[in-house]
């Protein structure tokens, strides 16, 4: 799996400035995210700013080879730091920074979780891993702050919209900005009618999407994500410029790839709800909901980033909460008491023997779950590292390796 990841990264994330037409340039893999430059009458509009100031400076240097017009307008497709972190590079010329409010506010007191969310986020993204361990970040090269290529340099928006649709003419460029909640609740897409180009932020990228993020997120409403993809498909686009991965050139190709993602999300949502309505437990539902072959085999829906299993669990809990209907789970004994009872029945020696047999068979997941019953840190560390080598999702890989490195850290 590691070799497959490396080949995918080498193929998919080559740095490239792509000329879309005479005034639109797409800066792909200049950072972890991508950015789009639109040349107006006297200035440049930049949609997103990459993840660090150093990556953004690299973009600016190449942009100056194309035009001597200054970047005066920044538009954030959403608030994720990997799309705003390079903003400070343009502070000497920018006069307006545009963003939208989220369609709904985060839960109150969410900031009380900052410590654990930051820790889990660093595990998911592999911030404390080296290049060999992390390889890439699923939807792009590693963030610059992890590889010594600058840091976040944010700039706050100066114009914040609450409307569902805003039409502007900025320095001769007519554009329409639409709310499109999906991966985030503040997500927008930008339609350039004269160019028949649409910029979609993080609602589409050429791998299976993060319908749930293991760093910890509130429920990402799949129903509204589907509606946002329908909005994107409603435009007669000739080019789609996402916040990550390759642009899609050609209307038929846009319809195919975005349509497949929409169909995949619909399938997961509706099939999960169907299983739930039939009384299946969470684990039974996870086992039941698998994408049809025509979608699971698509090269643009591979689970290098998000995973179907995580999405199913997110829908389940998002709709009915933690209780799956099984009365055994209603008032369980303490996990430590249950584990002790199992260990007493099995015997530590017999259990350790079986764990080692499973490791020999490369069934590291089962071994890991049995290791929850005993204190065997070295075996657990080895299992975590070996399990990481088996998974396709880089987020899963990063998390497993990061947890392994925490064992016996002191």
C-alpha cells in the first residue's frame, strides 16, 4: 500500500501553473491546496492563498512572470487554514478580502475542546511525522508548515457576506458567489459566467471526500453536500477548478466526475438510513453499506483521504446519536471491568499467544483489538505500525503511526 500511495502522489501532485484561458491561471500543487488567479483590468483576483506564506510567495513570483498587475482581491472559498495561510504574502497590495459566514454556527463552547482537537488534528494530518512516514496528505502535498516551507500568515476578511448568492463585478471581472455548504458550513463556489469556469473549493476533489474527519468534527450534513454538488452541476462549466487535485476540463468530464461523487454520497446516505430504519446496529450498518463497483472502482473516488466506513458511522450518529438500539449498549459496565472479565476467562498467556499468531498472519486489526485487553506496549506499537502499512487512507495511516510513536515516548 505504501508504494501505491507514493505512485499516486507522484502522479497526482506535480507542481504546475495551468493556463485555463487568457485571464485565468490555476496554480496546482504549489502548496497543499491550490489557488486560482483571475487577471482583471488593473489587478488580480486570487481565489484562496495556499497554506503558507512561503508557498504563496512562490506562487506570486510565478504570477509576476505572467502579469505585472498586483493582487488586490482575495476570495476565500472557506475558512480552512490550508486555503488562507498564505494570505499575508499579499498584504502590501490587497485592498479587499471576501468570505462568507457559515450557514450555521459551531456548537457553543466548542473552543473548550481545542487541546484534544488540535492533538487529534496533528495525528490525522501527520504533522509530527517525517516524509517517509507521512508520504503526502491525501488531497495534496504535505503542508508547508510541516516541511519547513513557511508558516500560516492569516489575514482577516474585510467583506463578509451572509447572503446565499452575491454577484459582483470586480475590476472588470463578473462573478457570482454561491453558498455551497459541504465539507464546511461556510463553503462557497464561484461562477465565472463569461469564462464558463467554476471554482469549487473543497466540495469536490479527485479522491473519496472527507465526509467525516477523524480529527473530530460536527456532523457534515451529507444532504446539503449533495445539494451543493447539484448546484455545481447546474452550471454549463467548461472548466472546474477545485481547491485540491487536478482541474477538470470539459463539460462532459465535469458531469461525470462530479456526478459520480454526488451519486456516491447519495448512496451512502440513503443506504445507511435504510439500514438504520431496518433496525441494524452501527456495526451491522457499516458491514452492509459498500459502494457499488462502478463507484468504488472509479480512480477519482479512491479512499486515499476519506473512507466510506467513517462516513457511514457519521451518518448513523449524526441522525440518531450514540445509541444504536441494542439494549446491551444502554447501560454497559465499565470497559475496564469488561476487559478484566474477558482476560480472566481467556487467560493472559493464551491471549498473548493468539495475538502473536494473528500478527504472524498479518491480521493486525484483530491483534490490536485484542491488545486492548492487556498491557503490552511494544506489541501494540508494532501492530499500529504494521496496520498503518496496510491502509489506503493517509489520514488513517497518519493516525496509526502517530499513536505508535506516542507509546513509550517518555
